[in-house]
């Protein structure tokens, strides 16, 4: 079965981005004079992975060839991919189920009520492309202007990159913005051609210089919990612990709950 051309190009670009970040020293290769390209040469990576240099070149060029699990494992090892990057590689290579529909993500009323029940802890439910499906008052107050009136669905990614208040609320804005973009790329890789993702990514690239600079770096990351430093309306910096839970039978819908570290 042929992979869509855009998906093949995405696979080639991802491989190239990861090849260019590895130096010969990191993989024990000798210096061979002046290098005109960053990172490893295609031929060097092919040797490390035990595959044909010509075949690898075709793969990176986006030609319609099929890579086996064994070859993908070898490439992942040679490229020193972490588990999230490895999963992304397999998805782009067509070794994971993907969808390409634009069906709305229905949220049952009982699920939509959960963030309200969690008040006063800030909580919201987001879809796979970061549309906010449900949000309580505490989250709306913490993430200023998140649910401001708009003619489109409220979206966390648009808020982070386009809402001026986001850079004040998120104390470590660049770290948080880069992480969100990496998670968005991971999710988009599972839905090649899905217009919900392509439109959002195109909009972010058009409107944000940071996205234009960071998107070509091909960072990938899964959604997870952790800690965030957030700034209140009064200017006080508070560290929050947050957890992410996937909804049963709707794994791309995620409940995110924040807890003020001072009150734990």
C-alpha cells in the first residue's frame, strides 16, 4: 500500500533532521577532512544501520519504498532515537494505524462535567489537536484570555503562540511552547493528511516566527504530566503539578488537572 506523498516527504525530512544532529564523534567515526553538511553523511548512516546507501537515500528523498520493522529498528538505533522519536518514525513509515478524517470529537456530557467537579483545581479537557472541549472557572482564570470570545474553537496551541498573556502566564514560555509543538507534531504524525492538524499547523507557521524556526527541527514528544511555573494576575509565580489522563475509549481526548504545589 502506497504512503501519501506528504507522509513520505515528512518521513524523509524527519530522518534528515535526526541524521544532521549526530556528529561523527558521537558514533565513533573518524574525521575525514572538511564536511560540507552538518551531522552524518547519508552513506555513514547507512553503514551504521547496515543498509544500502542508495536505498537509504531513496527513503530520505521520499520515494515510495517500504521499510521493514528490522530496517526501522536499525535506523532508530543508528540515529539514537528516544522512544517517542522511534514511535514517530514507525508511524511515518506506515507501521502504525493512522486516521485521516475530520470527524468532530464528541464529548459526552458526563465527561464534560468532570472539570467542573474538580473546581477549585484548574482543569480542562482537550482534543487531539488541542481544542478545548471543556474547561472549569479555575483554569479560565489561571490561563488568562483562554476562552475569550472567538469565531473558532478555543485552542491551547493558538493561545500559547498568539495570545500575548500566555508569555506572562507561562514563566518558562519557550520551554513550554517547544514542548507543546513537539507533542503536536507527534499527534499530527498519527493523522497524516487530517485537515484538523494541517490547518492548525499552517496557521501556527504563518503567524509565529518561533514556530517557523522550531517546526523544521522535528522534535517529538508524548503528552505527559509534570510541573509548570505559572504567573498569577497579581504577578506571583507559583509552581503547579499537573497530570494528564486519557479518556476511556477516546484516547486522544485528554483531561489535564493542575494542583498548586503550595497546597499539597
